[in-house]
C-alpha cells in the first residue's frame, strides 16, 4: 500500500510539473546609440581668500576683491544669472606662541593665540560665449582669484540629442532582433517590455585637465590661454522584450 501511494504521488507531481509554467517565452535584446556634439557652454570655478585682524576687516577685504572680479566678469558679458556663490566660509585663525625659558632652564609650553579671521568664498561661472573662456580665466587670476578649477565644456540643452541617441539605440535593438530571429529560427511577436538606461552627456574638460586647479601665479603667467572645446558624447541604451511565437 505504501509503494502504491508513493507511486501515485510521484505521478501526480510529474503531471503538475509539466504545467508549472504556461506563460509565453520572451527574449530581450539590448541596443545602444551614440551622438557626438560640440559643446555650447563652459563652466569654471574660483575662490577668493582674504584675512583681517577681526571678522569685519576680513569680510570687507574679501568683499572688495570679489566685487572687483564680478565687475570684470559683467564687463566681459557674463550675465548675473550665470554667476553663483558655491561656498562662503569664515573662521578664526590661530598662531602658536612659545614662551621664554626660565633661569633654571625650564621652558614652559607654548600656546595657541588668536590671530584674526580668514574668509574664503568660492564662485562658479557659466560661460555662454566660449571664445571668451581664456580671457575670463586669465582675468580673474590677475584680480587675485585662486583655486581656478573644474573647467569643463558641456551642452546646455541635450533633449534633442538624447532623443536622437535613443532612436539609434532602438534601431540597433531591432537589428539585433532580426539577426536573432534568423540565428535561432524563431519569429518574434509583440513587444512586452521596454527599458531605457539613459546616458548622461560626458563633459569635455579642456585646457588644464579634468578638474585640475590653477593657482593665481600660473594664470598670470599666461595670456588668454587657448581652450579647445572638443566634442561631447551623448549615449543611450535600451532593452526591448519580445514574445517568441
């Protein structure tokens, strides 16, 4: 009886397994598209550091230097909306003072004493006229800016370029589908899924390397540097799922 029961159970389990999955068979294909475009805007950042015997003097010194740079940028055609303060920090400075040794050769430990305040302000600049990039960088350096960095060239409006890259990716996926149909000897039915892994445009870092910094002396030593913009790459990747008939 036990053997009969086990045999019946095994037969029932095998019968159920046959119908465990009754859904349609699907195949997914991935396509990639890429578009190259010349950048139309540039961006860089710089810092100004000033110090004073007290907080007010440090702020006034920083403000005077920043204002002279802002006047220069605006005279060069940079709009106010394209100039943005990224960071503003003010903190006290200290110096270490030693004390004279006593007659018994004992030297008391030194101590930290207040030594005024320091203000650092970082500003980013968007450059819409790329021909002015070199003049702007050299100019802010001449006016005392430091840590001139993050120079990059990008594309302001990438929607049309992303759509073009997506169309190329879809065409690539369809071509792969047709090749698979021949290689596998199957026919594809309706589309059952679509996913896009949208690629961001890759900015071109020009002139001084990716994210590199230039100190004020290095900028002053050059006259309106040449800054090639190169080309940016916009990529798209799509995955399309089809039923197999």
